[in-house]
């Protein structure tokens, strides 16, 4: 039986790493608009998560890092 290639239930995106691992991330249905006040709020909130979870902060394929990349976070601000 083939593995489904879509994201996990409730998630928006999926990345398949070089080792073949599926990483689902992002809230399904959420509108990502980088460079807005909503983006700044997300980046500030997730910057705190980076401090709280250093293992996820170091892994470029963690859902936290992938979501921050999608929001174009630079520190606690979102850029266009």
C-alpha cells in the first residue's frame, strides 16, 4: 500500500527530507501573509518557542523552523 504524500491531518504543508522523512507543518486553512502585523505576532511568539525548544531550533527541518521560514521571520519580525 503506497504511503500518502500529503500533510498530516490538520496541517497545511509537508516537506520530505533527504532521508525520506515526512515533516508536516503549518495550520491548515491559515492565511500566511508575511510582513504584516499578524506575521510580526507569529514571529514574536515563535521566537519564544525557539528559546524554549533548542533542539527544534537547531534542526532546519523541524516544523517550527519550516513555519518560521514560510512566515519569513527575521528574529521577532516578519519581512515581506
